[in-house]
C-alpha cells in the first residue's frame, strides 16, 4: 500500500486488492479487521489516504494546491466522503487543519466586490 500507493487507484476494492496480492479475500479481510484493527476495508484504505492528505495540507510548498485536488489525488472519489473522513480523523475541517499547520499562511482568493455586496 505504501510503496505502490495502491490506495490512490479508482475502484479499489478488497476483491481487487486480494487478487493483486494473491491471497484469498477472507484472509485479507481477517488481517485488516482483526490483526490490523480497522473497522472495515474502507477505514483501512482511508487511513493511507488521510496520511497523504494531512502531509500535503501541512506542506508549505503545496499551499496553492486546492484541497479538492489533494483529496482526489490521494484516492478520494468525491469531496463529501473526504470531508467526513477528514473531520472524523483530525477533528478539524481540511481548511482549518491547513491553517493550523501553516500558521494562517494559506492564501485565499479575494472575494470580488460584486459578490460581497448584500
């Protein structure tokens, strides 16, 4: 998972991972749930994805990269599941996390004047 970054692949499933590893699915499931202590396959995979995302959000060289891009590159399929998993993992939203890690250095696009009028 770490070396090949398999967690980034679209459509990754426990079946496809077990085939890739050449082990029976039930054995892989038992390893993930029992020995590694994850709730399920999704939690196992999201652990790798969240590790990558948190590192990227704390990296000053990636301050201009949109959070959605970072999430999609890490293997999340959409923003909703990403935001839920991220908040459950860190207790913060991705934006709050980035600001905390970078000391408020996150750049934000200015709001156009026409949009800020009420």
